[in-house]
C-alpha cells in the first residue's frame, strides 16, 4: 500500500469511528449546602461557596460554605457490574448561578499561602513572599483577582458512609465551640504516590491529615475540576451556567477509579467548594459563587437543577467501524488517532483505541492491545 493510498483510506474512514454513549442526569437525588449555620438541611433553594480563612473569632473550617451533590445513576447505568466494567471517558457537571451573585472569575489554582492565614484582614501585609527573608506573616500575594470554584471527591467517616448519608443528614464539622473537627462528609483529593485521602476543608490550617503514614499539613489541593462561568462578567444581575469538566487523570487515574466505584454502587457524589473570602452572616451573596439547588426549579426564574453528564465507552475496543470485529479496516483508522503517551485522545471518535484501563491517550500500549485483540473480519 503506498503512503498516499494509506492516507486517503484514513480520511475516508474517519467518519465511521465509534463513540462513547452519553448519559444525562438532570436532577440530583441529593443536594446539600453543608454550612454550620444552614438550618434548612436539604431544602434550601440556593447554596453558597466561600472560605472562613481570615475570620478571627470563628472556629470554622477553611472551606466553610460547601456544596455536596449526589445523583442516583441506576436509572440509566446498571449498578453492580464491577468497577472495571465502567469504561468512563468523561464527566461534565453544570450548575447555574443565581443572579445576585457577583464574583470575579478565576480559573487558576490559588496556593494555600495566598490566603489570609494570620487573620489580619490583609493578604501578605509585609509584602514579602512566604519563606523568604523577612517574611513575618507566612503569606504571598495572590497575583490574580478572585478565587476558583473547585470540584473534589467526597469522603465519608467516621459517622456517615456513602450509602447512609443524605441531604437531610445532621451537619458534622467545625463551629464556634472551641474545637475544629473534620467534616463528614468532606472534600478530598488523593495524596500522590500513596493515594491516601487528604481532607481539603482545612488545607490552609494543615489539619486532619497528620495521622497518615506520610503526614501532610498545609498544602494546596489539586482540584478535579474548576468551574468555568459561561457568558458572564462580574457585574451581577445575571443567571449563568458554570461548567466543570472533570480531569479523570488526576492522581494517576485514581479520580477515574473513584467514579467507577461509585457507578458500581449506583450513586455518584461530588463536593464543590471555594476559598472565596466572605464576611460572616453577610446575607446577600457576596463576591463568591452562589448556585441554584433542585428545590429552586419552578420557584426562581431561570433556576435549573445541577446536571451531570457521563460519557461511557460501551463498544468493542479497537472496533472503529462498529462491525463487531477488529480487522484491517479498523487498523486503517488507528494511525490518525495515535497521540503518544501524553495524549489527550484526539476527539471522542478515537476513544475506541484507548484500551482499558483508559489513560486518555492512544500510544504503543494501545497498539499492543490492538494486536492482541485482532480478530480479523468475522
């Protein structure tokens, strides 16, 4: 086969590549504003996300206003098939902001030392970056305005489990009672290397992770997604969507495994939170995210429930033309999808060549799997 003919064959067959199936869950089974002074439990119309760092006199978690969202996935995705059976390729979450919210867009991760750690009301009052000679407050300037709106996994214990918790469960977390216990449920990330769960709610104070085999204190969590406001400028008065595209490759793919296990259990749960500063008992939403919950639908104009969209590959790996075999016709499609180990997969049409466990790239490992799965025309 000449190189010209080979290239032409790839172009002609490009439109036949297989794609993953999408599943849309338009309403959570549970949505909870996890905040110590929220007395509406799971019945609130809106939920706000902000930080308590820098609020002197309050014994509160750093991530004070936290939003927990859960979907029963069994209506569209059968549970109990075994975690590895769910060839999950993407997760997209969309929430809708209420119009009184007014916050600057920030799509970058802020370091833990870019918060008001000493509660003097000024970030980096001494003007010297943390750790440098003369630094007296342990803080550094936040070089961009605003704070990101972040998505994390949801951990449970010791009181609740994934199956026992609901939006009406009792609040567990820090209050002004002289103690600062961890939250339950709590936002978490996986520790690199060990894959131990790291509490995120007090990441700037360095709490709750000191008993791990490799203890962690103050740290900057790597969110699994950062919310991207759609068609919004920080001026207030708008109802706008905020989209989270989950990075399933986080912690060497452990984030993907987390969601696979949840699909196996039939319930997918995430936590949204932000280090946006807020004044306590401020009333009207300030410069921090405030979103509609499912209870607001039909009550507040423009309100939509948080929506979850999953993409799951359910075809025969390597079968790009969906004729139930892996043969030379499929091989003609493979080179156009080859990305190398750094990925990402060049469009959903190439997902068929990202053999399980998917690493979101098409490389020589996938080529070996393609050879092993080659059936020839059937």
